[in-house]
C-alpha cells in the first residue's frame, strides 16, 4: 500500500511538473513585443548624417532578427526657419535620399505607417499637435483633408503604408471615423480608453464593418536610461503584450553646430545602448518581436536574389532554388511561397501548365508563354515585355514572382541595394 501511494505521488509530481512546463511554454509562445520608431520625417535628411543614423538602426534591428514599425511624418515644417520638406517633392535630392532610406528600412524588416500629415499646426513638426487643438482642427473636413494629403504624398513617393498614428494620439471621436475610411490599423491606444494596455478591435467604425484595430504602446517612450530600466522591470510581471516607441536619434550622441542652428552630426560609434539593452532583456524573457501585420493575421515574406533562404513573418524557410533576375524580373520556384500563404499549386506535365489557387483566385500559367489566365480571363504577365515568361531552369519551374503575387492580392516591393524582395499579404 505504501509503495502504491509512493508511486502515485511520484506520478502526480511528474504530471504537475510536465503540465506546468507545457503552460510555461505556451505562455512564452504567446508573449509578443512590438517596437515602433517614432517621428521619422524628412528632418533626418537635413542633418549631416541623419539618414545614415536611420540605416544604422535598421541594420542593427535586422541583425537581431527584430521586425519593427516606422511612423513616418510625410511633411517636415519649421515655420520659424521657413523650412518645408515634403515627400511629394520627389525632385528634391534630400527627399529622394529620404525615400530611398525608408525603402531600405522596409527591406530590413520595417513596416511603415503614416504619422499625421505635418504633425503640427503652428509650431515645428513633431513638437506640435495637429488635430483637436481648436474648432478648426476638430472638424471632420480638416481631418479628411489632412489625411488625404498625407496619403497622396506617400503614393507620389511610391511608399507603401499599413497603419495610421494620430499625432500625440489626439483627435475627436468622429475624426477617427474619418481616418477609418482609409485605415483599419491604428498604432495608438483605444480612443475611448487611452489607458488601455491591450489591442482593441472595433466593428462599428467603418461602413463595411471591417475590423479596425488599435495597438497601444503601454510601455511608452524611451527617452533615457531610466525608461530602459522601467521597461526591463515591467518584464518581471510577464505581461502578454508589450510595446514601446523610440526616436531613432536618441540612440546616438551628437555634435551640435553653433554656426548651423538645428543641424546635428550623429556619432554612430558613440551610442547610448538603449536598444541593445532592451532587445536583449526582452528576448531573455522569451518574448517574440512581431509586427502589426503579423498580429492581425497578415504575412510578410522576404527573399534575396541568389539566396535559397527566405523568411516568412521572421521565420527562416528554404527554397528549392535561388531567385534569379531575368529580363529585369524576378523568377523563382514559387510552390513554397504559395503554400505558405495558404494556397495550392499543381503541375500538368502534358500541357506544361502551372495552376495556382488561393482564396477564390485561380491562375493558370504555361511554360514559355507570356500570357496567363486569371479566373478565366487572359492577362499579360508583363505588359511591357513579352520575354517575361515561366521557364524551366535546371529542372526547376521558375515563375515570375510579381505577376503571381500581385494576382493573389499581395504587395511586392524591391530594394536594389540589398537585392531584397518583400511580399506582403494582404496588400495595403
């Protein structure tokens, strides 16, 4: 009897420990972290090496396998010094460099959002409010005009965006309905409960009843070492969701020029180490860095020319053959990409035909033919080049990525300096 009781206690102890391990593992799996780079505007292009500072931040986060968000202000204004730089001034060399920098940051894991239009009313960008200041800035018409100008500036610059962040989180309840016409993801707290610490979903802000998400940043802004220590301390309470934002220039010590007011040279080799401490500490606590796209069920796929490895939502995967460029278009064995999205792909050796199906879209492509069928309708694979066709190369079926991905409802971005292709589903 005693032996039976002993064995029973041993079994129960083992079972409870095993169960606890499963619970701890499940909890660790569900703990997510979001990082937002704040107030990224053409102001950086005015500094001696501001754009290099942004690239350094992006490269560091990429090296740590940390995806991130970039809240971009499309227009920088400094009325006192009569400065105005806008994304839609694409002939301005500074703006060209700024746009290229944002595209580079996207290729390193960044997801871009729109952070107001000018983030100011009478004052300097990022230091001033834009909405809800007075009667004029609280009107629906004012919100619609500013939002449309911001969206149009991004479109003229050729930049893709995925969310909206209201400057200083300040706007009227009705203005949020205006913003929701173009945006279903907001990177800010629930406007009805600014103290909320968890993402919130509304179904009554849009006429089409599509869900509208609000993502708060309960760990707030990183301004100094005390803020770093504060967040690391919060981790000890194991919240399932953490999010903070960070102004990229805060990572560096800088040199201010007395003869050039407002101009800074960042010392890229003399850093404060805020990001390194936070990322290391957050990872130790078993949090997974993610993006708002992934959090809302989307997928981000990144590939590099000549590399068989690729990532989907920051997880490593492998292709049968490396992507190549032919006739200025990317070709690759697309089966794994389609299947990662949740689609199916079939090969007909008699017709030399590939059939792809995904969420009601059916694509039929034939080897060496420049046209395809999309839901039964004929479509040119590349309207400007009939040489872009599916091919069999080294016994692998290689398909034009952009045509297939865009036909399936994805967005495709190319960054030349890193030869990176970013495929995002769904497209913004």
